[in-house]
C-alpha cells in the first residue's frame, strides 16, 4: 500500500473589529434612556425598541464577534450589557402592562436594585480592565460605575432625587463618550492612522511594549 502525501493549508479568517458597532448600540440606547431620566422626554414606549435593537442586539453581535477574536474582555463586556438591555426592555414592558395586569401589579423595584448592585460590582472589575485598553473606554466605564451607583441607590429609595440625577447625567455622558469611541474605532482603522485619539493604556496592571 502506497503512502499518500498529505498537504495542509492554513487559512486565516479575518473579520472586522466589532467595537464600533457595540459602542454605537450603547451610545444610542443610553442617549434615549438618559433623555427620559432627565425629563427631556417622557414615557418608555419609544425607549423600548432602541433598548432591544441597539442596546441589546447590537452589543450581542459585538459580543459574538469579539468571542471569535478571542477577546474575553470585549466579549464579556458587550454580552453582559446586551443582556442587561434585554432585561430592562422586558422590565419596562411589564411595568407598562404589556404582559398583563398580574405581572404589572407584582412589581417590586428593589429587585432591580439588586440587579443594579450586581452590575455595579461587575462594572468596577471591568473598569480595571478598561484601564489597560484605552482612556476613552476607561472614561466610559467610570461613567457606567456612576450610572449603576445612582440606579442602585435610587431603586432602594436612598436619596432618590440625588442618585436619580447622578444616574441620568452619567448615562448621558456614556452616550456622548460612546459616540466618540464609535467614531474613533471606525475612522482610525479606515484612515490607517490616529484620526481621533483614544488615549494610551495606563500601563499599571499590564505592560504595553
């Protein structure tokens, strides 16, 4: 029996960085949600579609793509916030009575307080990771920390007016900074140079050579 020679060809699959799409989704949903918290707009009806399609699905897409890039940090961040917005959209639908009066009549806002507290702890961990990514992402996560701090205390009824305002302005800041991050992620790659600076990593926990 003759030996057959086998040849192998390595194929490298290249896909685009999904950060721009994930940050864009985060930007739009936080801008809409903050407008409601700040009293610029009223109601939740028009916030829900953007929470689902931009806050949730856009970030879920970025999560899956980052997982393919073996980017644990990006995949975890986008995935966690994608499912947060799925949960918030469902919670708003319950609050509006879309799923019936029984669910609507059994709402306890403190349950969301525990969700927000958990996300606050998660966000603090991710802020440390963002320090070794770039400074724009670090600022976004610091603002996310303040958002969840405000949401947590507001949900538990601790100085609700103060912490509602903290959450509202932090969320507005997240939207603005995420839009900038989106522009940087697209244009820096598109032009092949630093068109919009994002700031170097801090280099405290991880060396960058």
